[in-house]
């Protein structure tokens, strides 16, 4: 049965997992599965179908809100670090086939998420969006690509300070946590363009929450 409402499908794939040996691959999959269980609990009020592993290295989730999909991805990025997961985001209708899991559903949102994941892998970006508005997709995916390019140059400490600043909100509080000067924190975040990334991601979240649903529904 077709559902006329627009949904957001997220498909994630563990990058480089096929190059891992048997035990390393198993431990990576187990680690990601544990993170998925936690995000399902955190988003249980807004998730339409829980994130579910569909293959050994891939999982799918169905959400009612594009904004929640973007937040879910960002939370998972932090939880599974340093494991890299590439994400395809698809927006559109779905077809329910009697089940409650994503693997038991189909429709344009799922097909678009699959295409988006393919583009994400080809372009080596963290995430990619496919909706029925090409001009919207181009804008969002350009920002995704720029953010991925910046983050590709970061090391573990850069990510740690980036997340700490997001959580604490000031250079002073991060400096106290890291036992360094606020100037040292400022220099790292500025030189790595982390502040630019944080601002871009805040704007993306607003776009996913407000701008994107309005554009897509206005056709």
C-alpha cells in the first residue's frame, strides 16, 4: 500500500569493511550494531521504522522528518568514530508491504536513498541526498562535499575538539577540559576550519528541519 506522506530513508554502509579480515570485520559490525540500538532508543518517538541491519555492512532507517534523519546521522558519526560510514538520504513516498521494518518496505524514498548512497561512495563524501527537487539536492550535496573535504584532513584530536566545542559552546570551557589555554583551542579550531564546519552543519540542520520539507511539499 502506498503512503502519500513523504518520508526520509537513511541507508548507511560501513566504508572499507570488505578490506578487513574476519575478526576485525565482525568486531566493526558489532560496534556499529550497538550504536544503532542506541540511536533507535533515542529516536523512538520520531522514527517510523527502526534502523535495521539489512546486510552485514549496511543498515536502513525510516524517519518522518528530514531533520531527525540528519541528526541521527551526526550522532552515529560521533558514536562509531573512527569507523567511517557513508550515508544515502532519500526523500519521497514509501510502499508498505505489511511489515514494520525497512527491509519490508519499498518505494521512491528507498530507491532515492540507494542512489544517494551510490553517489556518496563515488564522490567519497560522508552523505548524499536525493529528493525529487534536483536544484535542492545540488545545493545540499555541494555543502556535504565541502564539509567532507575539510574533515578528511582532520586527525583524532581535531575531531575530539570539534565535538567538545559543539557540546560546551566556548573556547574557555573546552580549554579547561583539555587543560590548555583558550587561545590554543581557538587556534586549532580556526586552522582546521572546524568553526566553519560547525556553522555549516547548524545551517544544514535548519535546512533539513524547515527549508527542505517546505520546498519538497511545494510541488
